[in-house]
């Protein structure tokens, strides 16, 4: 299980990136929302989409959930 976070600030394309706790690109504490602990990024993205309709996995830490 890893802790996952979503960036409160959208990317230029409107996506809110989902990161796990190990990511070097994890946003500052003030700019991220804790989603919970999950075994996969897919579950974290589902939860992120409850807050932000456009959410996508980070290219670096969650490449299997990165689509755009
Ligand atoms: Zn990341």
C-alpha cells in the first residue's frame, strides 16, 4: 500500500495529477490533497475524480495510470 495524493492545481491541459508518496515530483503539502492508501494508482485516480473530474496518473510515479 502506498499513500496517494492529487495536485490541487491543474496541469495546462486541465488534468490534476495523481502521485504516490515516493514521487520526486510530489507537490508541496499546501498544494496536494491526500487521497488515501491504495495498492494501485487506478484506485487512487478513481478517488481523485470525486474531487476533480479531470485526474490522471503522474508520468513519473504512476505511468500505468498516465494517459495524457
Ligand atoms: Zn508523481
